[in-house]
């Protein structure tokens, strides 16, 4: 799948290298080198995916991600030199779909981009509306609702929820939910989903953990009956 990609990376040599690899895959690119430019380009160009470096001048990548997520559901792949787990998970908590820690291979980045685009493309190709209790997942419109209330999901969250809703009560491992993401990345997406679809995220009744195996989605009314 060829896509329109925004690369926001303050290291110009690294940005050029990434650009060469991504263009070789057939993608159209816009490259910027600071956070303010990234935000302006995202609003103007409406890319399919943003490759976003965390450490940028002016406005850092975390704040760019926070603003973008309020305004759109664009795919976001974070690049970070920070190795602390808390910093890595913060990007996911803000709505990033995946992350890579520097140093990384450009080929690995291209593979992650390919996976993110394929995930969204696979969901777009289905016009099914899934129901699990009063939770509704519309695959063609890419919308989620609990009862009459719409729920805003990131692309990664939507893909996980769509897979779970497609087979209610089936247990999915983390790798089945996202074969390329780290386990903690999947866990963070699940935590964020619980905040959005559960009445009490600390005591979930829809999106359940199955110890040692993974997660499943269930109808809470059936669970309690």
C-alpha cells in the first residue's frame, strides 16, 4: 500500500535516510525538522501516517502527538532515544500507534510502517458492523459506540477492538492482536481502551484479561447472568 507520509525528524541526515527508504517503497513524503512544522504540515497535508521524533526543537514529539490525537485519527509512529519504559509508554498513552527506540534499522522502520498501513487497510476493506452487547464496532465507518455514546479510538486501538469484537469470548494472545508490537505496547492500548469503553476501568467487565494467555471481549450482561 502506497501512502502519504509525514516524517518529522530534526536530524537532517537521518531524515534523508528514512526518506530514501520510504520512497523506495512507493510512498509520497513530506519531511520537516521541528515540532511546529510537523503540526502545520499534518494539518495542511492530512497524511496517512506520521513518523514523529520525540526530541525536536520548538515543540517536542509528545506534545505534537497529543495535539494531533485531539484533531485526527492519523497513524503515529514515534521515534525516541529514551530507553526508560515510562517514557516509551507515555507516547502510547498519548495516542501513538507504535514506537521505535533509537538506534534502529531503517528497514525495521519501513516494516513497522508497512504493518501499520496494512492493519488499517485490512479494516477499511470490511463493511461489517460488529455488536458485543451494547458495544458497536463499525468497520467501514471506523466508529465505536457504547450504547448511544461515540468513543474516539486511535487506529491501533480500533484494530485491536475490531479483532476482539469479531470473535467475542475468544482469547487472543498479545501477538495475535499485534504481531509486531511489544507486549507492553498492546497492554497500554488495552488500558486506554478500557478507559473508553468500561464504566469502571479498574474493574473491567467487557475487555477482560485471561491470565497467562491474553485478552477477550465479552458482553457484560452475559458475564453476570
